[in-house]
């Protein structure tokens, strides 16, 4: 795997989740590993997802808005 493929990028989508791409490692607040099977994951920013820390799309129905 090249350094470019290994690099982690985080993109904040307006009024939506954070998209994390690359070889990121996720842990619970207790330091337990969170298994991720994809190279791109969406993290919840609205706080309403039922599958936190991941996004389930609830932000749309809730009308979540990010600051400009």
C-alpha cells in the first residue's frame, strides 16, 4: 500500500457528516477498537444517529445545519 493510499483525509460536508477516507483507526471513548470494514466512513455530526459514531442520515430529517 502506498503512502497516498494510507493517508487519512477528513471532509466536512455542509449540513451533513464528516467523511473519513483512508487507513483511519477508530476507538470508543473507553479506548476499545471500533471495527470498520470500509475505506470510507461517514461520522455523525448532528448527535442524533442511532449508530454513533457513524452517520445514519438522521441529520436530514432533523434539519441539521452547520455554520457557514
